[in-house]
């Protein structure tokens, strides 16, 4: 396809990135309409036009960083790509905390056949989603306890009002 005929299309993502099965299914439906994903962000995905075909998509969790100073890799390492290619899958793009793989062969084996490995992948993804909520809960409890004890620096004078409106005091 020439550059002039290659059309780029932006589509809103119909489900949260944590809904793995929903996202995989939606991408498969888009491929059946002739749209191949190029990049996938938090709320929108960019597609390019292609021939309609049946494609299966699978999300694999990125490996966890070794230390808190490191970040998760942007692309899978060579070994992971080689293993996927041996099974008939190819790397497409990174999607949040996941790598997106695609396969056009219906008879190719699944990318994740071991449920324990898939469970580890999903557990990592859930941890990434719920970690900010845990931090927020920690700070709300801390501020509520300080309010109950009457220990407030001057700069936090507005917080008791916010806490009383939230907790119904």
C-alpha cells in the first residue's frame, strides 16, 4: 500500500485497558473490518487501513522492573519475541503495562497456555491498577486520624471541612 493510500484512523477504546479479554476481542473485530492497530493509548487507538482479515490478539504483561528506579521496558526482549515468533505470533505495540501480540494463523497455539503464568501476568496488571487507590486510601485515613486527634498544621485548615463532608460527620 502506498503512503498516499494508507489511511490513519483514531478510535476511542470502548473498554478499560484492564479488561484484557474485551480489548483483545475489540482489536480482533477491528482487524475483521480492515483496521490494524498502530498505537494504543489510554483512551484512543490509532489504526491504519488494511485488508480485512481474521487476526487474534493477545496481551502479555510487561516484566516488572528490578528496582523502583527502573521503568518497565518499552518493547519485549529478543528472547520473548523469538518464542512468540516460533509459535506464530508477532509483536505489534505496547499497551500500558502490556505488550500486544497478533497472530493471523487460526491453528497457531495460544501465546499463554499455562494458566499459572497467565495468572501472574494478570496479578501484576491488577497491582498496577489498584496501587494508586491504596495510596489514596492510606492518605485519607492518615488525614482523618489527624483530624480526630486535633493535630492540624495551619496550612491544612480546609481539610477538616472536606473530611466532614465526605464522611458525613
